[in-house]
C-alpha cells in the first residue's frame, strides 16, 4: 500500500479485529509484486501488536515489500506452486532536471536552496547533476537493504544468501524458506483455528456458514494499491 491513508486504515482494521472476541485470527491475502518501503513498518507494527494468529495466503505474487510483510505472519501458504515469491531487495527510481539548467527549447530549470541548507537533498542532487548514485546507495538504499535482509533472516531463519539478493523463485522452490506450505484458502482458514487452539475441522465447516460464531478475518493487502 503506497497510500498512507489506506495503510492507517488497514492498521486500525487489523487491531480492531484482533480485539473482537468473534475473530479467531487473521488471514492476510497477498497479491503484489512490491511497493513502497514506507508502508512496511506501518503494517508490521500493527501485526506485532496482535495477540491472535496471523496466516499469510499468497495468490500469484508476493515479492519485495509484500514478502517483507508476509515474513511477519506465523504461517504462510501459497495457493499455487507456480506463484512468484522473493525479490528481497531495494531500488529507487526518479527523474528530474539538472539544477539550474536550460532545455533545448529555452525552458530554464531553477532549483534554489537557502545558503544554510548545503546538505539538503544532497544524495539526489549528486545523482541528478553528476549522474553519480554512490551517495544514494551508501546513505539510503544500502541501509534499507541491510535491514530487509536482517529482518528476513530473523523472521524466516531458513533464508540463505541466495534468497537475499533480489532473486525471485516459484513457490515450490522456497517452501520452508519464504513460505511454509502449498495449500488452498480453506487450509489457511483451518490453520488460523489450529493456531488459535480451536478444532480445525469444525472451524472449516463453520467458516462456510453465515452465522458462524468464530471466523477468520481476511485482509487483502495489495502493496501497490
């Protein structure tokens, strides 16, 4: 989710449902190739406050920021062996004009800073004006990547070096690494009840009834939403 309002809504929804006695737990439905790094902490902070189990359910894609969030689930399913999972990495893309330059059509691009603001936007100015991305890498991208890699190793201890440098895999190749099992949505529902100490067979049957007293909460999160 790139929209802060949407993210804050999701956080409130997760936390409210976690306090609801009629909810056994949460299912987060992942269908995303990635998104803004700024959204990750908002969502994972809420997840860490939950006292009820959180199960992840991957549809076709769970990559980059979405994978980061999924690593905070207690258990993760993929609907398909062919689902694309991975892309542990950080990138940035932007465009702009060289400071105080002039286009071929005569348009001038003025960018002025206060005399005291010598370091403001320095990494971006160096990249735009000198085509040099080293400061961006050192000060912004590399620290984010290091944290991403460290958190993945902490949350999913079976991650090896080959899983931490941006490669994407089919789900069947990373069972036990990024995810725990290939299974359908009913399996995810049953797992919520299993983790919440409620009989999984009874729970799966009751989940199909509109008057169920206990239900798994399903949140669909699309990081590019």
